C-alpha cells in the first residue's frame, strides 16, 4: 500500500474540505497511509480559533495525534473558503515535513494559495511524484462576469499545472479548457467527484445507524405538509441565489417552502425576515440533518453562474431528490439525458419563474426525476468508482507493487 502526503484543507467548510476528508478516509479504509498536511496554525499570538462554514461560528482546532496517519499543521496569515495565504515559513515547514514523512507520492487538493505554485519545484527536488486536484469553478462559455473571473484563475494556474505529474479534473469540459490553455492532455485525468450512495440515499434506504429517520420525522412535523424546495450551498455571488429568490418572490408557489441552507457574504443583503415561505437555515454541520432535508425536499435548486462539479448536487441526486441546475461547469453534463432539469446561466430568474409552478403541480414528474437522478449517481458518480480510478492513477506514478489498483 502507498503512503500519500495529502496537502489540502480541513476548514473552513467548503467543497474542497468535503472532497479531501472523504477521499482520504476512503484511501485509509483501503489500507493506504495518509499524512494530512493542512493550514492550521495561525500567526503567533492569535490563538487557534477559526471560523467554519462561513457563518462566524468558531471551533478550537486541536486534533488528537494519530501515529498511523500523522497530521502536519502549516502556518497561515489568512484562510477563507476560497483562498489561503501562508505564513513566510510555511514552505520550509512543508519541505521538512515531506523529508521526515518520506511519502511515496504527494497529492495536493489545491487550496488557491501561493504555495501551490511552488509545489512542482519542491517535489522535483525531493524526487516525489506530484498529483493535483484542481477545484475552481468555471463556465467555459464566458456568459457572465463570474465566468470571466474564473477563466483568469485557469489562465493563471495553467503554466504551473503543466508541471504536475497528473492533474485531476472533474469533467471533460474542464480538461478541454485546461488543454486549450496549454496543459498537455497526457497530464490530465478526468475523475468525477463521487458520493457514497449508502450514506446519501432516499428515505428508508440509508444506513439505519445514521439516525436520519428521526430527523426526517422531526422535519416533516416542522413543515406540516408543505412541499419543500431546497438550496444548499454558499450564499455568494457566483452561486446566484439572488436570481432564485427573485423567481420565488414572483411566483410564491402556494403550499410550498423555500429552504436556503448555507451561509456567506451575501446573506445579510438577501435575507428578508418578513417572508413566511422562505427559511434561512444557515450553515448545517450535521450530515444526518442535511440528508433529512434532501430526503424531504421536493426539488433541489442550484442556480450557479460558475461551478466545478457540485458535491451538493451529487448528494441531492443520490438522495433521490429532483434536481434543477444551471449548465455552468459540469453540472449540466451530470444531469443531461433526463437525470434532472438543466437551465442556462443566462436568464435564471425567468426560467425558474416558469419552472416553479410546473414542479409544484407535477409531483409525479419530480418523483421520476428523483429516481433518475439516483440511478445516474449509481451509474457514474459513486465514491468507490472515484477511489478505483484514483488508485489506478497512483499506480502509474508509484513504484510497482505499492498500490493495489
């Protein structure tokens, strides 16, 4: 089995964090050693308290040592859901950690940090194979300002990505974009995000030990038979929640409730506390509650202007929830062919204004869309499939016999 030095994030909560924790746990379950290297030590004198979930709440980070799966904390100056600025000594500490740990391979779940650009030289000097997972959202059609901003991120990163041994992306669309920017196709590996369909499942099909059934009963009592339309994610410009709210406020579907789960910088300006049919749930850390919300929801809505491959979307699909998403990033690719409803990033409010009454009046349609969504996940987007492909990639880079693919 291989020893992987995983460079990623454990906080604040975001898709990168979910990805890193789920992949490393799955690798450990298959017998691989994982040393998790992440930014965890703030500047001297500021303590070790940091916010999670974008909602201002904080936790004390003091992980218990695990001799079989050591952790390394790198110092940072600034850390957010989007980017990280390391302290001046972070690169030296990373190098010393890799020299001490002697991994077979380094896998960087890129954190949008200046340190990302130094990794190829560092790993080349240490003789270590280097793999990157490149997360930034995109919209290849450049139909909006957010898409143009993300395109600049791709242009900035492309020369450095071309020096990694392999770069993991989540879709062929993302690979095509990087190839056009000069990253050789041989260095790109398309490995879509995956979810565990036993953890994320329709009501009654999930792991009975997860305690979801009681949460679902409680939520049904709370909503009293009203049909739930759900958004789950950051409340930020690129997620385009404003367009969803505009459509909802124009339609006001009778007997329905819009539940917005998540937090972010735009929440104060978008939230209207006088609305009885809109619930601002906030950040939800409990997975069993998130699953129960997805199981309860009639429709999951994702109006993003840019995306990568949304884990929240895959979780909703695996839970048997009908899904509506824009064609930003790879989300439209995931839902194509009847696994959900795909709308354009242009004119989201107008499209949702038309769709919301249809989805309200057609429960048979939403049930069928939920069934097809789960089938699509089982066919293409399971965590097992993801790890199988990842092990195969590692086997190409690590000396023979160390990775069981």
